[in-house]
């Protein structure tokens, strides 16, 4: 059982979060060069010579940094799925240029990782407009640099470029997976706007808004590794789903217990936006007045403090973290379908980082 006190450990700041997984001694250090290559190359995927604003806006948001969690997972899953001798050969050879993608190399996987990060970044641009957020990744949100209309168009442009680069992989099944992730992102955001007032709708929203992109990008990784191995495809998708849901649950807990400096946003930011996080929904099952506050989106004076008192009274942070721990356990179980390797071990270890992260 996970100790909730783990969430109070000292952690790296948001500015250094991009190295969280790949720095020496961390689970994904083995793919540090792949992640660095994607970071350096991704801005080139969104350049636009025809419109200076789109060009600057796209490069502004992709250059802001971030954890690079999704492309890092793609790179490590690639090594976990490939035959050991192929993975070893790839590690011993130069990655080469990502401008020209060659079959039989790590390059197609890195292109997929880049696309995944573009989609994620586009969703953040749109989220910031919807939520009227002032900052993102330690700098002014794009709609504050320009305006909401241009930010929306820039987000659309990132999605268009992501779709273009998906197509260059020339694998219809990957197009299907990643298109599904795009649709799920929209559905999840709409569900959040409409309100999720019970745990069942919360779980569906969380899968669509957070876990689907990870699950579908890792399923796509399996297709690139071995298009005939449906067991690998299912295992990779299940791992991504469970990791994504656990990631969001921990995020919900950090919204209440986290350090504002590390988070880069005020505590209880979700509640201020009328969004019910999992600990609050768990408390709503225990007290009718909390459920009523959830359904009116915490609009009455005192709603927030009353809900927080109920969360503490019923131990809902610990309960939520136990649910996250269960999702992580099921994700690790899914990896049992893969051959044993150091890469698979690193994927398992990454689950521990999800549970103990501070940012």
C-alpha cells in the first residue's frame, strides 16, 4: 500500500522536469539520447514559412520544455518490444538525422514520439484558452502572448502538423490509433466542461483526456515493433492506459497536497475552476453536502473549505492514492506479456515515479 507521505518528499522544480525520467540513475536514462534528439528536432516539425505568427507561436509552445513523458515512454517501449539483439544494435549505432526516416532503425519510433508530444502540447494550448490560465510551463500561456483566437488556431496548426507527420509513417493502423486519441482528447475536454459528478464519469473523462494518448501511442509503438503481434499491442496499450490514469489521480492529489512552487500553479486550482477531482468525488460518496457542492461546481461561499475538510476527515487522499497504486500494479502486470529486458524493468520502475512525483 502506498504511503501518502511520499507525496511530500522534496522534488525537482518544474524548470528541470524535462530531465525527471532521463537523468542519470532514473528509469529512462537508457533513452536519454533519443529524448534529447526529439527535443532538439521537434521545433523543425512545426516551422511555417508562410505565416510568421503561426511559426513563432508553434515554436514558442514546443520550446517551452516539459517532462517529455510521452515521447520518453515511446522510446523505452520501443526498446522493450524489439528483439534484444535489435535493441542492442540500435543502442550501439548513431541515431542519424530525423529528417529522413529509415525503416529498421529507431527513427520511426522517435517520429511517433515527436508526434505524441505535438498532440499533447496542442491540447495544453487549447486547455489554457478554455481554463483562461495565465501561465504554462513557467512562461505566459500562448493566449496571453497573442490572444485566444490566435492561440486556438496555433493549437489547431500543431494538430494538423501532428497528423501530417503521422501520415509519413505510412502505417494505417497507427493513423487509426492516433486519430482515436485525438477524438478522445476532445471528448474528455467536453466531459470536463459539462462536469463529472460521479466516479464513473470521472474515470471515463480521465481515460479520454489523459490516458488515451499514452495508450494509443504505445499501441502504435507495438505496431512499429511487430505489426503481427497483437499481444504486444494489447499489453502496451494496457500499460499506457493504467499509467495515464494513475498519473491523473496523483495530479488530483497534488492539487490538494502539493507545493505551489513545484506545481507552478495555485493549490486547489481545479476546484476554483469548478472541476471535481477524485479525492473530492470520494468524499462526495460519504457526505451528501459534498455531493451537492460538486454538482453546483463549488459556487457557494464555503464550498471549497467544506469539501477539503471532508476529504481530510474521510482519508480520501490516501484512498485515491491506493486507487492509483492499483492502476500501476495492473499496468506492471500487463508488461508480463513482453520478454524480460532492462527496458521492461525501466518501464516498471517508471510507475514508481508516477506515484511519487511532485510536478
